[in-house]
C-alpha cells in the first residue's frame, strides 16, 4: 500500500502533460484552501514542483489557471470581449446569447452546476467564486462603463445570470426551462442593457408620479 | 430502545399543538417524498391521524401548509397582494422592497437559504420548489398580467429574485452585498417592472438599428 502510494506521488514531472496535470492539481488545492485572492502562481508552481514560468507558459494568467483548474467553461476575457468588444450598444443582447451558448454546450453544464452547488453549500467555495467574480469579471468590465456605480451594475447582471441558470437548468421552472434562445434574448437582453447603461435612479417611463 | 421509540411515536393526538406538530411532520415527509403536486391535504391528514378538516382549520390551503412545513417565510398570498393589490403601476419597486424585507428579517434567511441549498443539490427538493413556484406563485400572479407570455414574465422576475439572493446573501459579491435597500430598489425595481409590463420583444429605446 505504502509503496504503491509512493509510486503514485508525483516527483519532478518528466513529461509536459504530467507537469500540466500537477499544476492543475496544485491549483485546485490552493484555490480551495486559500481562495482566489491568496493563491499565487509562484505558490502553485512550488507545490507542483515546476518553475513559475511553466505555469505562465501553460495558463498565462491566474484567472486562466482558475478557469482551467475548476473546469469552468467561462473565460472572463471572452465575456469582457463580448460586452465591450463592439461597444456597449446591444451588449445586453450579446451577453444573453453568450450565456445561453455556454450553458447549452454539451459538457459545460455540469462543471458550472458543480460550482453553483459548491458555492451555496460551502463557505470556502463561496469565497473562491466571490473573489474570482470580483477580480476577473467585475474589475475587468466595470471600468469600461465609466460610471461610479459600475461594479454594482455588473454584479446585478451577474445576479440575473446566476438566477436564470438556477431556475432554467436546476429547478427547471416552466415556461423558463423550455423558452427558446430568441425568447430569452428578447426578454432579458434589454434588462441587461439597462443594468449596464440606463439611468438606474430613474428609468425613463417607469416612474409613476 | 424499542419501548422508548414506541412511547415517542404519536398516536391519535390529544392536544391542539400536538396535532399541529403531527400535521407539519407528516406534511414535510409528504412534500419531500411526493413533491408538492402529489401531496394532498387528505393524505397528510391520514398520515398525521387527524381529520382533514383539522388541517384546513390550522393551515387553510396546501400552499399555506407548505409554507408552514418548510418554515418558508414567503407567503404567496402576500407576494400576490404586493404585486397586484395596488395595480401593476410600480409593482416592480414594491416587489424589490418586499424581497429585501423578507431577506433582511432576522430568522428568515436561514430557512430560505436552506431551501435554495436543497433545491440546487437535491432533485427531489428542486421538484418540490419548482411545483410550489408554479402552482402557488406563477399561477396566482400570471393571470393578472393579462398576457400570453405572463408565466415567462413572472418566472423571469423569480429568476432575478433568486440570483439576487444568492449573490447578495450567499456569495456576498460586493458592492451588491452592502448596497442599501434604496439603491437596489432604484436599480432592480424598473427591471422587474419591465419584466411585468414592458413589451418584451422590443423594449423602447433599447434596439439599435
């Protein structure tokens, strides 16, 4: 038993794919134990017994490492590009389509649901997701809105995304569960757009006097 | 051991509060095993060894029984009255305030979080919550909107409520977690109002050409 365990324990990895696996294993352990903020590429490299340059070579940045380690099928860079790449006009609509594409792609749903389940049942997972959302999504998208309350706006979009995922894919409330992509884009896109760009204090035409 | 168990097993209850407790215990078991739709007041009464009239006397309707059994601090009748009681004008704003009042009231948050946790981790709990949402909330509020897509609209409001609860109270993403009630009413109220009353296919001023 002991001998077999010792054989399986990774030493300095020889091949590239073994190094990559060691890095992912070390990253998963560090994100879970220390959270997102306190995990460093240097510490993950040390724990995986590789050079930090190799972690950068495989994964680039800490948020990419997180995405890979958590098998999280949302790349913050892609989300930011979707929201901001063509300007803010119709960004709400593009965001709904991106969200639906991600969730409807086979193989994506389970890791996402796993993260949601962990985050609502485990305070450490909640902190990890909170820090990741804050550093990788909010701080990347919010500045482009050019508003004092930009982070609240992006967080509100995030809350609608999470609630939609839970009611559509987990609790499966009808007719939300079987609504078409176009129905959801039409219904939710303008709400996202308003969160991103409308005057939140007094939305035009919504106030009664 | 056997004798002690037999002593604790409820027979035909003598006092009112013992009957009430027996009914709640039987209801919890039935909702968990059979879901919301297939639970009947008659079956709960039989399992609690009381007359169905006594269940009606204590709890009135099945949704009230569910609310009591699950210690669920949201009474669908109150939600419907809030949305519809003063007409649809500013209903979105009233809904955000009601939602915040419910979640900020001491003692409410834990049972609500318990239900969310169960629903995302346990398919039977998800079904129970889905059926309760559908029968007690959607079917009560949707007809008053007088629109073909009313149920989708109410479900979308529900999805924003659930997402807001998770990001604000569970994952605690800032600045959402510490936003004031007024900030959230201003930001989310008009979105709820649009879900309830706006033309979803082409929200005015949101389309680019």
